[in-house]
């Protein structure tokens, strides 16, 4: 079985290196094909491992070699395939395979076709390292690796200012969180003496609560960056500058869920500190509604989906924070399927619309893009949590968890957010596919995507529909690893009321969205309507002015302070002091060099001065010695001695 | 022959340099490359012969110079100095091989570089304070020439500032050394400048404090630590590429190396006493110079200030005073040597082509020079300390080590990974991303074979030692354990005993655990 572990892990690396060989050359179709095949190989190996684990096989643990060893620190390159990592491996390799195949079509005309695949496969490798590592340091390798690949892929079209800006923003913001993560690692090391998961977790119960709390907080700060939780969320929406397959893979299905994975992986820690868990859950619920509200009015197709991702990540954290790790992991998986599908559908639309992103400029596309329409509609139903699609099972489980755990505020917020989710999802679908064909105004002739791209998307479609059916299998799989329990509401009546009520609410919101946005007379907003003038709309449209706030009160002051440090402090104070000392020495020399100009009369004059000075000193010493007693008396009288 | 390998390593370049004066100008480059290559191969032989399991000094050589005052020529290396010597040989070789074709007075330059090599190897191999001091000061002279004769428009100012500033610091250090020898005389009745003799001295804390300060001034200016750093931007700004490469890769490490060789084992109590203030200085270095780097318009100055920022991390690791931190800081010296050396070479590449270093003159270089952009990208990522690059290992261990001493200071210092990313990424974006706007940049040639000859090995080392640091980390670790053990034993104050971990006790405890497990 170890063989499959290595294949699953290293096939993406081989794939990336292979593609990298051709980065300097023009598009080579075989690069796309070979990389897709290699990622598919990784997927097949992961599937074999999944079957093995499902059949009750022992977790596979390998140690490749030592990475760092000094003092008491020992960090190997160790990898583990257990119930949790195998689920992540499946999600990662499945979505990656789909995205690789899809990208063959999507990046068809791009001059950097080969480079794209090199980065994309490198990302898959980093993600595999992240989920398969058996220690925190290995996790951190993957953690930074996906950050790097995300940087390279957001800024893939590096000629665009906005793309490179967004890439740097994502990298730097993630680094802020990574610092938290590093501190978390240090805390674990100095308190348990190791960074290996199993050894460290075994020692956790012996530590005091304060240490555990701080460790939990710092690790969660790390998770907040990758998973774009408030207040480190702004990079995710800007990351939409990258090619759409990237958004589907990295910024929807896999990388952004790394934070959730971390919390799930470190569950023995978070189990011990429920108060931190409650904070995580509350923040998750807040982000869920906060992001959903921004998605309500946004006019950028990809950003709407990005906010939706943010909102769903909030759901996952809400579940994980409440201790329902398996529910979080299940939602993570289901979300990966339908959200990647949604993004890839959006990619098709973008291609058809020549990179237009404003859904108000589309409309009526269902005629020309039937399959994309069907897929996106189903994905949106799944996202909204409509029975019997995948999202229903996973989201319902989260709501039930909150209810059973008596966190009714979180429950209410999440329930309300479910309605918002339904609304903005179908606002998007209605605007793109229904109503008048507004794109005609812009002279665009849309066309459906390549067949094989649609075929590539189909596994996601199938999973978005049926993933809910696996809930029980999934539960049994992770039951032991995550101490999973079913969250049952005792009264059956309450269950029915809740389920039907939620469904009715969601469906009502969907119908409302259709009614409002599938109309024939939708106008492209021009900022004049009373809604657009309202404060709430402006607030939401400008993302609560948070990016503006960051720009004005963090970025600009940092720049100005840097300038001041350089031009005022470093040059004018620190360096000027050094030069000043040198100048004093120099000018003293320059001023006194006249003494030694070799002129006899000058020298005689200075000799006299010297003589007088020496005499004076001699006299002074003489007097002091003679009257030393009196002087002592006098000085002591003054209180000096 | 291998008994005297260290002396050969030190003096072979100097002898070769003298002979170089009679070599014809046309052949001098080949001659220089040959000498430097032989030297590099010798340094590799040294590594081969080095026994990583021995923690103490190896290849010791002793030759009396002034026996009545206990001044001897003593050289020897351990895991701490071994790799810096190899690095010095490596960079001298690369530097000579990649000298621009149009270098004026090529012969003098190569002779100067070979002399510089002697002083560099000498500093890291010397185990006698006076010999150390001689090499330490001699290293200023070739550098003074390199900046003063081959530098930019402000070269005279920059070179004199460099010389006088560092010289002033070293004089104070010399006074400290003389006092140490005098104290040794007081205690034992014999004069000695041998470092290994000094290690056995236990000084009263009040002496330690003053001596620590005297040495500190010499080392801190060399590192350079804030607020003694302002000579460095001028030196880098005016120095030719080769000067900056050697300066950043090797010469700056003299200061941090000397902290570990002198200050820590000689004055353990003072080291503990000054740990917090020095950490604060290190933090200022890290954050303040990173911000100054961000404000720069000249890409070479960005790299220059980034050097100071990274040296801050090295200082922090050194003053963690535990095995993890010190090992990390030494590894980071190697890592920073490789990466900053490579970055200065890279800046030199573009300067050769465009004769400007202003980032506003570039933009879109990734389109024109993709290979250049790739290698710059690798070094950029190493510089910001991405895992699996050489710098991460050192940075991680340095911070990890210091975390044992102070949570909050490490947290603040850790912002190095944020501010470092800010200036590096924004510089990269300005130079490489966007569209080519300047006509002169449209047809820039990509890296030549010679340039690749220097940069590809550096890239390989950057990743190799990031993925598999063990061959270097292990010998360093063993020697550092010995240093920490010595410090713990010598420490007088209870606080120092507490802050400097007892390596021996930990080792015994570990062995017990292993036994139990078996």
C-alpha cells in the first residue's frame, strides 16, 4: 500500500517538473495531456487507498527521511494516510483531475499554456503534502507551498497590474496568518518537545489550559489566513484575478479549506479548549452571514461565487468550532464538488462572453449554453441546500449541530444565511441564463464550451447530486478518528418542522430571486436607481469599506512610514550622527593644524601657551596639595564629599 | 599534506596572488579561476576529511609567533566555521569567473580578490585572538580597494566610511582582547591569546559585562547591527557586483560568527544579561530596515537593506543561547550567504545590461528575460523564507530557538516573514511584472552561459539544502552542542544557568527515554 501513497504524493510533483521543462516554449498540447494523466494517476492511487481504509485497513505511515534535526528537535518528512487525510486526498485529486482536463480547453489560446500546468500541478503537490504530512512542520511546508502556487496562479497573467497586485496581497495577507501558525508550532514544540501529530497530541492533556488556549488561538490565526476568515478575508475576492480553473481548484475546493483541515486535524487540541472552539464557531457564523451579504449586490460573477465560498467556509468553521469535526469535513467535501462545478461553469460563461464578468450584461444564455446552464443550476441548488442534493445533507447537519448544542444564535444566523445563499445563487443564475439577451448590445456571440470540458465537469455534477447519499459511509469512516457523534434532535416533530421549514424558506428565496432577476425588463444598473443610492447597498457593494480602510489606514501609512524611516530617520538621524562625529574630528584637526604649520614664530607662540598652561597646572596641583585638608573640609561643608 | 590543509587553504590564494602580478593580463582571468577552483576543491576536501561526529576543533595547527606574550599562530575549524570557509571559497570562485568582460584593471581586481580570500579563510580558521584580529583587519584592505577603485561615483566616500567605521569598532575590540590576555596572565601567570585557553577562564560578571561591550562594538559594526548599519548601504551602493557579493555573503558573517566564537562562550553571564536588549536591537533591525528596504527605488539597495534585516534574525537566533537557535543562526548565515550573494549577482546581471539599478527603469522583465526572472524568483522565495529553501531552515530554527527565551519578542521579530515578503514581492513586481514600457528593455538578452554557470549552482544549493539540510546541519549541531555545554558549565549567575540549557542533562534524559522505550 505504501507504493500507492508514494504514487499519489509524487505523481503531481513529476507532473509539475515535466511541465516546467517546457515553460519557455510555446503551447504544447501534450503537456496538458501528460499532466492531466499524471494527476489522474494520483487520483487512482488515492482511490485505492480510500478503498483500503474503507475496508478497515490500518492507517499507513511512512517516513521518507530526516528534514531537520538539531537539539531536541526532530522533523522528518513523514506522511500518513488515515481516515482524515484520505478524504482530503480524494477531494484534492478528484477536483484537480477535473480542473486539469478542463484547463486543456480553457487555456487553449494562452501563450503560457505550459507554465500554467507547471504551476497547477505544483499546487496539487503542495496540497498533497499539506494533507498527508504526519507533523506540523510538514503541514507548514504544504501550507507555504500552496501559498506560493496561489501567488503564481493569481498573478498568472503578470502583465496585468490588478493580477500581480492581487497575487501579492494574497501572499502577504497569508503571511500575517502564517506568523500566527508559526507561533502555534513553537508553542507545541516547547511544550511537548515534538511536532509529530500523534506524539504531540498524546501530551496535550498534561498541559495547562492557558498554554493550550494560546496554542489553539495561534493555530487558528494561521487557519484564518488560508481560509480567508474575517478580518483577513479581502484577498480571496481579489484572487479572482487568476484564471477561472484556478479559482475553482484553489480558491473554492482545496486551498481555502486548508484552515478547516487544520482545525479538524488538530481536534485533540480544540477538544480540550471548547471556549476557543466557541469563538471559532461564532466567527464562522459571522463570516457566513457577512460574506453572504456582500454577495447579494455584487456585480462580478466570480466575486459573487468567491463570497459564497467565504460564506460556506464560515459554515465549516461553525461546525468544527462546535466540535462536529466530521460534519465540517463532510461539508468541506460536498462544497468542493458543487463549488468547483459552479466555478467551472462560470469559466464557460466567461469564455462565451469574452471575459465579461458582469451578469447584468449577460442574460438569456440558457439557449446557447444549455449544458452549462443545467450544471450551474444544479450546482446552485446544491449550494442552496435543496433536497436531495449534496449541500442539503451537509448543511442540514451543520444546522442540526448548532441546534442540538443549544447555540441558537449561531443556528439562527446560519439559517438566515441559508436563505441569503439561495437568493444570491439564483440571482446569479437568473441574471446569466434567463431574461432578455442583454449581451447582444455588446455584439458578443456566445458559444458553448468544448464538449470534453463539459464531460470533464460531469463527475463533479454527479457528485454534487449524489454526495449526500454517502453521508452514512462517511460517518462510519471517520467515526473513530474524529470521535464523531450523530447530532440527533430527540423530538421527531421538531426535526420535521425544522427540515421542511428550512426547505420552504430556501425555496421561497429561490423563487423570489427568479422573480426579481429573470424578468425581461432587467436594466443594466447605472447607479441612478434608488436602491443603488441607498446606504445599505453602497455599504455592501463596497464590501463594508474594508478594502478601502485597509488601503487608507494600513497600506498607505506603511508606505509613508517606510519613506520617513528611510529619508528622515536613516539618512537624517542615524547616518548624519555618524557623519557628524566624523566631521567633528575632521574639523578639529582642520582648525588646529595651524599650530604645526612649520612657521617658527607660530611655534614659539604655541610654545609659550604650552608653557603657561603647564605652569598653571603645576601651580594648581601645588595649591591643592598644600591646602588639601582645607579643601576637603570646604567641599564636605558644601555637601560634595 | 592534509595535516596542514588549513594553512594551505589560507595562504595558497595569497601566494597565488603574489605570483599573479607576473601573469600576463590576457591570461589573468584563467589564472584566477584556476586558483580559485583549486582552493574550492581544497575546501571540499576539507569537508570530506572533517569528522562530523567530533564536536571540538579539528585540523589544529600551532606555530609560536611571540611565545613570551603567548601569541601563536593557531588555526583549526569546527562545524561552525567549516561551511563558511567553503562558502567563501565558492563565492570567490564564482565571483572571479563571472567578472564582467569589460572590468578595468582586471589583473589588479583578481589579485585583490585572492588576497581577500586569504583574509576570509584566515578569520574563520584562526583560534588565536591576535591572528584573528590580524586577518579581521586585513580583510578591510582588499575591500577598501574593491569599493574605492572599481566602485560607483561616490566610491571614495563609501570606501573610507566603510574602512574607518569598521576599523574604529575593531580597535575597541582589540583593547578587549588585550585585557583578556592580561586577565589570563593575572590568573595563570602566563600570557595567552589562544581562544581555547580563554575558554577555560571563568570571569567575574562585572568583567564580563565590560568585555562583552568591547567585543560587541567591534562585532556589531561588522554585522552591521542597528544603529551602526549606515556604512552598509553606501558600501553596497558603490561597490561593484563582486564586492557586494563577497561583502554580503561572507564579510558580514564575520560579525555574527565572532559573536558565537567569542562573546557567547567567553561571557555566558553577560550574554544572558544582554540577551533582551540585543533582541530588541535585532527586532529593530528586522522591522525598521525591512521598511527602509520597502521605500527604496534602487533594487540593489533593496537587497542591501534586506541583508541587514536578515542579519537581525541571525543575531536573534544566536542570542537564543540554546542549541536550536544557535544552530539555526549558523545555518542562516550559510543560507543568507548563498541567497544574498545570488541576489547581488542577479542585480549585477541587469546592471551590466542597462547600467541602472532603478526599478522604475524596468518592468515586464519576465517577458524579456524569462530565465532571469525564474532564478530571481527562486532567490526571492528563498529570501522570504519559503519552506524547502535554504533560508527557511535557518529562520525557522532561529525563531524557534528564541521562542524559548521570550514569547512576545519572538512574536514581534517573527513579523520578519511579513515585512520581508512585502519589500521583496513589491520589488519583484516592479521589475518583472507588468508590461515592458521602456524601449531599451525590449531586446535585453537573457542570462548568458557564464551567468548561468554561477546562478544555477546557487539555485541548486538553495533548494538542496532546503530539502535536505542534514549534511550541513548535523556537524553544526554537534559543535554548537559543545558550545552550549561550555556556556552552561561556565555560567555563574543562577539566571544564566537557567537560561542556557543544560545540554548534557537533556542528552542523558533523552537516552533514558530511549532505553525505556526499548
